[in-house]
C-alpha cells in the first residue's frame, strides 16, 4: 500500500445479511484503504461471496451499512458503481459478441474515450495474451479466456475500486503472474483491490492485508505478520488459515 494514500474506499459497518433463518454474514465491520490490496479468505460457505455482493450492490444488507468511495451503496449506488469494477467468480459475457465488441461496449458504458480505450487495451491485450482470440465470438471461449476478457474489461476504465471473486480460476501460470502484477500496479496508482480467493499462496505473495471470515464472522484481519502473531505460528498462510478457522469451528 502506498504510504501517501490512506483514504478509506470500502466501509462495511456492522453489515448483516440473512437468507431466511440462515445468517450468512453476522455484523461484519471492515475498512479498506485507498492503495490497498486486500485478500479476503474463508472456507466454502463462510460468507465471502455474500459480502462481496453487498459491497457491489447486488445484495442489500438486512442491517448495517456499506460505503464505497464515500457513497452509500444502498441510497447512492449509481455513484458508487461508477467508481468500481466487479469480476464475479463465474465470468459473464454476451456470447453473441466478440471479445473486442464486448470490451468496446464496456468502455462506452463507462464513458472511456476511443483514444484512451485503445491506449489501455494495447497494454492489457498484450499482457493477458488475448489478441489472437479477440475477434471470435465469446461463446467459443474457454473459461480461462472468458476470465481474461472480464479482467481486461474491469481494468479498462481504471476503477478506483476493483472487487474480484476468485480471479485466478482457469488461468495458466503465465497469466496468473500477469494478473498479479496488474493488481499490484493498480494499487500503486492509488486504486483499491478487494480480492476473494482460495489461492492462499497468491494472497500471501501480493496482499497488503488479509481478512479471514468463517461462519459469517470476521475472525482475523491484518498483515501476514500480524496473522502469524495471532495464530502463534511463524509458518505459511495456509497453516495460519487452517489453525484460525479450525479454532473458530471449535468455539
């Protein structure tokens, strides 16, 4: 995280989400700063995707508040979403568009000029290695190719906040390295990246801070060193994650 940037860009204030009697997220409070790459970890069903959907406005909390770039996601959602990009765990594309047409559509939707669009795409297409497939219909794309296109689309308008759920699924090792570098560069320019992932070594390598959620509760948050201290282990993030979540299960 850049030292000069410390404005809070994502705030969850006692956010709670229920599905009937099932409480998916239990009064979660969390602040993410500008210029921060935050990794959000948890077992399956822990509440990660529900939290993300509240941040991006796809779900409204039953209680509490969510703010993005100072805008309340419930009462001023359009202003928040204009500053944000979201990549879900299952990439969505319009299958009767080519990759190029989809990217041009996204650029136009966010008001990106043709000159800026082409300049940014030149770098993104090269680094994500998608030029060869750009003029094919997206219905023919593999999962990995779809993931590359939606990541490029998310970065195209240079969002203040990038929220991404399982970004590395289906990607080859070379592309994973490129995506990690793109995320780090995004934070170095003052952007915020909120990344949910099961790929613990990636979180360990690039995250400024890490949050661990289990059974809808935030059970740990901090730098890797702070989590090591909390877990009383000087070992890998995987071992820390397992210890903290297992302890929470017993509690």
